[in-house]
């Protein structure tokens, strides 16, 4: 069955409001990449497992492949481009660079999204808890040690 | 892959949702958090002619304590993350609070809903097991029958199969508040934190004057639906909560697994036995409350 239904949506992306026509079956991350041109959020498994497509919707980190763009109508979406430009992720990004917490970089935007949510929560967390928090983000090259190191560093600093 | 094409509707009230389900229920799927439905659609394991997005129905939001303090209501749009952080749940429904630690990953918990998990009835999911343990009440609504309340122990029929009819919407779940002297325990084995359970155990009982009363012991991930052990309840009634009894009950639940329902039955029995013994021993040893 093909309906080819298209919806008109208005949303705020990285602080900027815009209106778009989207096919209702287009997922949020494809919309961001193809319709808006924000290619920082990556597409991995398209089944909610790998976390490469993590973006924020109304302040909460979600899987970009498990939401349809039409569902973001009226919402505020933040991508890696937004949190980079605003400087919100700067400290965490620097910590990733200093510790070589990325190799190919494919998972990194999602890792930063998840890591930043943890940092912003202000929770006191152990290394084990950081690992638990990252359990929904796959890295296929470095392993997770340096990533945990980087997040731990920023979590500790932001607590002081 | 991407989801196959569908028609999308986004009603603003329960009545509008029920109207759509009434006229087109058999072709429709309800979209709440979408953290199970959308992967299934993307993988083309599932499809919908009509997708009814309930995320704008404000009546379905929220977590609240009933006036008589008998239950905590969790609306169909309450996300796992909200349930996990809810003080009402932590205080009045400790089993669910404990179980939330095992539910999925952060980004999934931010979207996925408690009621969605119940309505889907995945056999290795945590919320159906908790619902059966506590015999929570599932509240369904339809245009033809209005409100219909179903006890959790009569809700789960089989693999992804429940008492919910195609024209009904699961609007909320009512979790019974803990009674005084009650203990709850939850544990599961999974390959990666947050993944679906290979085997899980949920339990609640009261310990009154050092004696066990009303033990509900449930295994999940070991058959098509969460399995409540009637024999464990009978054996435990009136007994003292000792490590020996924990082992006895663990053996009972492990033996109850049905070889027709589970692959690798010997492994599952071993895992169930070990997990149940560990969990019950801990639950029995916890200091009693002052209530």
C-alpha cells in the first residue's frame, strides 16, 4: 500500500525555526541529513541499537532512526552541529580529543550526545555507571576505555 | 532499512484515537514511544496501514497516586525515564522502581513507554513481568465499550498476544501500592546491560512476624508470557525466609519451565535456578521496614 502522505511541519532545529514538507515515513535522522543538510548525526543500524543517530528532542536524547520527522512537529531538535556551535559540547569534545576517544569518528556524535546528557544531569556516577549509560552506543574501532575516560573526566570536573 | 509507507494520523484526544481504532483498528498500529514498533517497521517485520500517533494526547500523560493511595496510575505516555525517576513509583511500587534499572538504554528510555511495553507483550520485557507479579490493572478504552479493566494475570495470552482488542487503547496501568511488611525483588541475565533478558525473575511477598505471606514469584524470558509460580506460593506460605527456602523455591521455578516453550531447556533451568536463588536470598535477607 502506498499513500505517499506528506506532512507540513514547523520545528526548531539548533535554535532556528523552519518549515518543511516531509513524507510521513521519513525518519528524523534522514530528515536532518537529507532535507536539512545536517549530516553530523550518523545512520548506523536503523533499528535503535547502535546510537549513532542520537539527537535531542525537547532536551531529551532520542534515537533519530526511531522517530518519524513528522513527530518532531512543534518540537526543538538539537544535533551535534548545534551543541558544537553553541559550545555546549566543547569541554567533552576536547576531552575526547585529548584521550584519543575516537578513531573513525562514526559513533562520536552519538557518544557525545549520550555523554553530554550524563554530564548535564549532574549525577554522581562511577565508571561502571558511565559504562551502563553508554551501553546503548556502539563503537566498533577503539573500544570504550578512552571514551569512558573522557566522560569521567568531564563529569568529575563539572562536579567541582 | 526504512519503514514501508503508511498513513499517519495524530489525534489530540482519547475519543479521537478510539474513533480511529473503532473504524480501522485491524489495519492500525498505535504509536507511543515507538521504541519497539519502529525498529520492527524499519526491519519490515511489522507494518501498519494506519499509524495512530498518540503522543499529542495530553490526557494520557503523567504518573499519579490515587486518592485512596491504593495504586499509582501510569498513563500511556509516561516514558520509562519518567517512571524510573518517579518518587511515587520509588515509594509505592518498589518492584517497578527496581526493574527500571534493567529497561533498555538511556535514549530508548527517554522515548519508550511503560504502557507500550505492556501492550506489546514481549516475553522478555520487564514491565509485563512486574505487572503479572503485582497483578496490576490494565485499563483499556474503546468506543463501543468505554472503559474495560483487565487484571495483568488475565492480560497476557501469548507471544505479543494480549487481551487488548484491535479497537481498544491501553490508556493506563494501575500499579497496586506496596503493603506494609512487603518485600520486592527483581533480577535478570542479559548479554549486555539494557538488552532483553535471557532469563528474568520478579517477586513480591509480605513477611509478617518472620513468616512469608502471599509470595508472587514470576519468571520471564523463559516462555511466551511471564510465568507465575503457583507452587512456589503454596510452598512458601507461612514459612520462614531462609536461604534453604530460597533454594527450594528456585528449584521449583526452574523445574516448571516447559521444554516445549524454551530452547536449550537445561541452560535456561540452570540460569533460572541460579538467578532465583540469588534474588530470593537477597530479598529474604533485607531488613524489614518499620510499617
